């Protein structure tokens, strides 16, 4: 897993924890970090990961990173 994807995984985990704990200031910080990292992703980013991030499906993005799904997997929703 690339360094940026590892940092993204950590940011997504923090976001999930802060939303569960309903900590508004920390939620905003975690979300900003996710958005910063999303901008740094390269062209080799798996299409499914990009799909989840673009649609703000952060739990699915985290699940994707944790599961190590094939990088060739593509979205099936017509996008």
C-alpha cells in the first residue's frame, strides 16, 4: 500500500471514530485531512477507491483499503 493510501486509511479511521463520538471540531479536521489526501492521489489510484471518495462513501473507502481489493476492480454503477 502506498504511503498516501496508508495516510488516507488513517484519516478515514479517525473520521469514523470522531463521527461516532460526535466531536464536531475533530470531525471537521478529519474531513479536511481526507480531502487534502484525496487531492494528492496519483493516476494509479484504484478506480473503486476514487469512486468511493468522490461520492463521500468514506466507510466503503476504508473497507476497500482494509480489504486490499484488486486494483483493477471498477465501479458498476454506470459512472
